[in-house]
């Protein structure tokens, strides 16, 4: 061997086969400069140009076989030319190898004897030199570009200008296909070639290369894989599952296959990941899917027949004494407006603090009736005396609480990771009832926790005597939306079908955001295809029009699952003179616009269109799609501060905000500023940032803040 580096390996019948050779070009780990979910720029990184076979990745001249039981060599073969590990494959009896622009060869798998070496001009001419890859459309230069079966070898991949098929018996040219950047899956009914974007994929005849059928193109760089009934490849946002029996495409919107591996099929399951990406996605990491449960197809009455559990007297509860100016909901109200009708003070001082969660994130606080309530991801729900910080009561659920309870009718209502809505007597913490929102009780591991397959991850919303909740993670597992009687927990309405709005491509709504009530509708972020899920408040009929497409347009990083990314909030508040206080933050914490006060919009001036993910910020910063004319703001904060929580007083146009300077979470703060001119009236340094939405103020003017280290703090105003 020329050196000690393993270039390629294969294992069959207890024999390890390998290509070995020289030491390769040494690369350095590049630290990402991006804070978001997409972590690398595409470039021809060091060594990826494959300029010198002496040091290029995967090039060697020695093939060998080793018995894995005895650990002794069985044979070795050495060639004068460098073989490319990206173009080595093995069938029943032959190892096929390729020396770029020199020859295609076959080595006997059992003996290591050279069976044939083809240098035909038509073969080498069809193959040509390797093209440049390493681009988001073509894919990685390191990708393998040769497959084989018993009869043929198939050249296709990011580096190939033309697809070339040759004989596995002697290497002679059989046929070509004009597109080379294909991801191939070899099936009995043909060669499935997933084509690059802006083209169609094709099913090709083995004998002639004739096109037997077409299917949608893949998006760019990702490997295609297949099973007995389907082919998987990347969509423009998500995954395409091509059903080979019908040649129809289904869309798996929340996640995409990793570029190098594709969707892996093993153990009766599908596997995605590990992957982090800035594409139009909702789920990141390692994800496994198993066969579906037919019980999900049952009607709502059957699904929810045993969903309600009651505890004692549900009708008579101790009065809480809530005031209309208390902080009764997450971010103030069911519209998540971050508004209070009370004036904010000019300065404040800390009155007391306590620890709510030592080892996990607390929720934002809510406060009413002289109590302040906080849940946490360990499952504890606690109530403290708002004036003294003394613990009044606590209860423990068996599951994470991601959003604080809603306070209504002397009761607390919260959604939890166990897939249930829970109701408590607010004054004492006495449990009243719980309702299973998903189709059944089933737990799966989610980032180190046992979570329902249908968690009530977006919290709850309350209107009058009705509690609204939604359960689910992905559209393909089903999204379940319910309206419950606040006093009894009785089911008033349900929608169990919005996970599949388009049966043609099998996509629909995924629960990917906190619930709110907007414009007479129940709404939440709906994943990649439907930016906002919309439901009628009376019937829960879904108001989204079905979209028949196998692409996604929207991005989410849902705070319950990705708190490091999805914690920053945007702001748009109208001041008393019509000016608008604004701050924009994108979904993953990468882009933001500085806090500013915009002039009042005059006449029929349109409201700027801002997508929920904040893609418009990236486009503006990249100088694309920027407004042709923009009135300069009245003032703009020049401190590059970003925020996890806001509380705005319409009574005196002041803003309470929690945040930190960009890139400096260790310099977290709580600030009260005057919206009229943007100057800070008061600023308190915090040990860590506040949690998302983590500020509240009750009717007595007490300010509550929950921090990422588990602290709950209470402040009181000391000057007007």
C-alpha cells in the first residue's frame, strides 16, 4: 500500500474488502459563524476539488480482502493507476472499480484476480472527466457515483455530466442518458433516477435506457433511497415519498433527508437524520417513523369516548378574585398581544425572587388574584403569593409543561406533553378534570423526554366557557383540535382530519406554534405547507384551503422542541399617536431588525407584509425585495438588542422588554423604555435571559419575570 488510510470498505460473507492508500489532504474543522439552524456555506472546501489523486480523499491503488474471523489477509490487488473510492462497488462475484479517464475494471471478489479492464474510447468518451460539484444544487463532491447489479454498472451523481451504463461482465458501453446528476434507486421494475431540480425524475428501462415514466424532480443535493413500495428523496422543503405502485407522490413536510444518507429504511422503520438545516422545515435532529395505527381513522365520537377523566366536584370552585387588569394568559391575552392597560413605572426594584425549576426551563408567568403561576418542563405547576413570594401550592404532572396555564372562571387550564388538557382550581391547585386530546395514550422519546405522540404542545386558548387545544407533532400522524366546556371538560367540538387536507399528496397541518384567537378564529403555525392553521371557533372546521403540492414554503422552530432557536419574539405595537413600535426576529434566532418607532401610516398606506418565520428580514438584509420607498423611523435603537419578551403599556406608551445584546446572552437585561423617544428609563442586569414571553404584570403593578436558570423574580415600581 502507498499509505495507511482506509479509502473504501465493503463487508460480505465474513470478508472485509477495502481500498487503502496515501495519507490525504488534511482539512480543518470550520467553525460555523451562523447561529441559526443552517450551519455551513456551500464552497469548494480544502481538498474537495480532488486535484491530486496522491492526496485526494478516497484515492488509492491497493485493494485487499481480510478474513474478519482470522484477521488475516486473503488477497490483495495493486494497480499502477489511482482508483476512485467514489466509484467502487461490488456485486455477487466482482468488485467494480474505476480510475477516472483511464479504465473501468473488474476484480474477482474471491481471489483478487483482475477479470477485465476496459479502456474503450466510446466508454471513456461517454464518461468524460468528473465535473465540478460541491454546490447546493449539484450536491457534494464526495458523493459516490457508481452502483452495480449482476449485469450492469451505473455512473450517475453530482460529478457526472451524463449518466453512463456499462456491462458488469466486461465494462463495454451499453447506453447513456443525457442527465448525469441523478440519484439512482435500482428496482425490479426499472432504474428510478431522481433528477435535479427544475427537471423531472424518470424510470428507465434496464436494457435500453428508454424512459418508462416520469415523476417529480428531487430538490438539489440529497441521496435517494427506496423500499419495496416507495422511493424517498428530498423535496423543496420536506421529503417526497414516491409510491411506485401508482406513480403518485406523497409529501412528508416537516423534515428532509440528510444529503449524504437519504431516508434510511431498517428494522421496519424509516429514519431521518441527524440533520440541521435552514430549509423550509419544522423538525431537526434524528427522527424515526413506524407503521401507522389504523385506529387513527376512527370518528371523533369513538376516539374521545373515554378521553375525559374527572376529579371530584368540577362545578364548585373557590373564588380566585381575578382582576380584569391581571395577566390572565400567556403574553397577556388570547391574542398574544403583550399589552397591559396599566401604566408602566419609570423605575423599579426587585421585591423578591425564588427558584421555580432547578434543572429545566420554566414557563412564562401568569398572575391573578394575588397569585403568580409558573409551570416547568419537569412537570411542576406552582402558585406563589404575589406579594411575598411564599409558595402557596404545587402539583406535579408526569410530563413537561411548555406554556403557562390560562386563567378563567377561577380555574387554570393548561396543555401538557402527555397529550392532555388539565384543569385545576386556581386558588388551591385541586385537580378538576383532564381530557386526552390525541387519539390514544402513547409515549415516544423526544429529545430525552417521554412525550405523547400527540402532545398539547401549543398551550391552550380560552373564549368564554370554551377551552381550545390542539394535539400533534406532524401532519402525517394527525392533528387533533378540540373545544371543551371549561367547567366540566365535556367535548363541544372536534377536528380530527386537518392533518390531511390534501389526500392527493397526503399533507396537511402540523402543530408548530402557540395557540391564539385571531379575527374570530383559532390559529397556530401550521408547519411547512400552511403557514397559519385556521379553525372556526364554533365548529372547528378548518378554514385553510387544501394545497396540492409536494413542496414546503414555510419554516418553524417550535419553542417546546427547539428553545435555543425559537425563543426570540417580534413586536408591533401602535402607540397613542398612531406611530408603530416594531422589532422583527426570525424563527431560528439568526436575523433581527433593531427596535424602532415608525411614523404613523397615512391614508391607505399598506401594512408591511411580514411572514411569521421572518424570511423578509433575510431578504431585506440581502438587499432583495426591500421596499422601494421606506420612511425613516422616528428613532431606532442602536444597541443591537434582541428580545425574548415584551410588555407594552398603552396607558403611557412604555415598553418593558427582556433581552440581551446580539451575541452576548451573558449580558441579559430587563429594561423599561419610553416608546416616544426610545431612551431607557430603567435597566436591570439579569444573570441569564428571560424565557420566551417571560414577563407579566398584575393589577397591582407587580412585574414578574421567569429566567432560563429557573428563577422567578418580582419587581415593583418605585417611580411613576
